C-alpha cells in the first residue's frame, strides 16, 4: 500500500537509472546497530565455512537484473562457500508469487519488498530482525522508519526516489507539441492534452487512461490539498468532489481519443519493450520515478525526458524509499543472509556495481561516492528529485491491512472506469463500500 503526507522536510537525494513503484508507517527513530567504526563490511565472511545456498528474489528491469547478478558473483568470489539461487522478474505478478511462497513457508531467504507492503509483512511477523548484523548507522532515519516495527529493524532501504512523469520528448518535438517544465500544474497537463489533439496521428495518444489509477489519483488529491487517500490511522479518505473531478476529466479525454481505447490501455506493461505503450510510441506521457530514465533510455536512447508531477494548491509528486531488502523469518540461513545484506548495502564495491538501479543508494557514503562520477542520465534523475523535494509530499506507508483494497478492489474499479462499465459516481460508491471491510 502506498500513501504519503505533506512535508517540507528534504529526503536523501536520489538519482535516476534503470525503475517504480506504486510505502513508512512507524514513528520510531532509527536505533543504531552499527558495528565499530572502520569495520570493513566489503570483506565480511559468512558465519561458517559450510556451503550455503541463499535464495534471493527481486523485481526490476534488465539493467537491474544484470547489476544484481554481478554483485552476487562478487560476493561469492569473496565468500566461496556462499552461492545464490536468484529469482527475478518484472513487477507484474511478483507479489502474488512471493505471497504464495510465504504462505507455504517457502519464501526465499532474502526478499526485495515494496515500501507499501512493509506494514503487512511486519505485522504478520514474516520477517527476521536485522540487528545487529546489518549496520544502519549511515542511513537516514526517515528512510529506515518504514522498515521498523516496535523499535526493531526488519528491512533496510535500498534508495529513495521521486515520483514524477516521463514523456517522449523526441515524439513531441517532431509533432510540434510543447515540452512541459518542472513546476507545471494539472491545468497545464489537461490543457496540453487538448492542444495535442489536432497534432496526434491516428493510433497515438497523449497519456494512459489514469482515471482509476491509484497512484495518479493520489497525486491529484494531494495537489488539491485533500491529503492521503487512506490515512495513517487506516481510514478511507477519498475526497468525493476531487475524485469526480479527476475521473470526469479523463472521461473527456477518453471521448476525445486522447487516451488509448480500454483494450489497448489494459495491454500496457511498464518497461516491457514489446508491451509498454510508451516504448511502442503509442502514448506521450506516463508516470515514472526518478531512477527510471536509464531503463527508458535503454529502450530508445535519447528519446525521453522527466518532469515533476503536476501540482495545484500543493505539489503532486512525492519522495519515497525505492524499496527494501529483508530476510524471511523462516530462512534456515538467516545469519548468512544478514551478512550478505550488510555487504550489499554498506560495501563500496557493491555500490560500484549496483549504481543507481534502485535509486541513489540509501547509504550516505556510497551515494556521495557515486554522485562524484554520476552519468548524464543520473543527473537528470537527480534534477527531478531536487525539484520534487522543495515542497513535495513525503511518503508514508500508513496503516497495515489495506493492500488488497489497493491491489484488488481499486484495480477492479479502474478497469470498470476504463471500459465504461461504471460512472464516476458509481465508481466512488464502489470504492467507499469496499473500504468498509478494511476500516480500523
């Protein structure tokens, strides 16, 4: 589940290369579990010399997969008794597969988790405490908070990212459509969509149909100053007037042919070179995170650019931890898994391989070292993050127990809106009714 609350506090800077989406609920300050100063985490050995095979699972794009596999190879080179059984994929279906494994007490030893899932996974006691093996002394307390419960650290953040938009600059320049600028508004967004109508060729659209998209609607509600869609206390907080305004604006775009037909829209798979509608040249805009430009650039070099999420009375975009890494509670090799995570997040040699494929590393020393040699693509991502952090929303995981509401109930309403099966008014009532079983 993802939710955010307004804050002027600046999070750690994040660059851009290689992802999404898309969450820190506890208020506890991070407790240092640091090893003595000067500890060389890069050469940490496994607890014993017995052969150990660690299962590790993550999602991402091809560049992230390649970097992670290279890091695993290096760790095995440093620790010959430790080998890995990697399980990696795109985001689609990842949570369902992982949840099925966990329910059968067969989760991988090491798992990558979205921030929004953390409250549920921690409250269900599915994760092992990471202290004292994992040193978090070089991490921002705000990023650590989302992986804490009752003062204990169950997950370590891998980076932080800004939520904004990516657009096909090359296509827009060719069509004579003006590029947006950081700080643009939702009025600008919808006006640009209308202006593009006469310039778009048949089969090309301004943006995806976001009428029922949870993340984009959240950005709109925040921008309108109406707060979180679901509160930290676990209450349904969709503002009816704002929801109807948003969904009816997209209803107009649908009638004007500025978003893809429902069947085409439903076929979109983000970052898939064959199925992604932006990669296929069918849409000009979609939401993205500051660390994703490298992935887009690998699909079509030099074609894409980033811009802040549109704003209104408040900013629409936010900053959030990119993802977390945890050890399964039922791991038979928990100590070895924690030793590996400590190396993965604290060793400069690991950071040099992993780069910014999960956002700028949350470890401050590693991120500072990478900034010095940042690529042009990374700098674009960092520019989006800095533009967002000025007054952007701060991510909050909020209350646990709402994952199915967001991943299933909201998705059902999204599809019904896109296919014209429900009116905006009926969509709101369905969401409100579905929320009742999740209320605290």
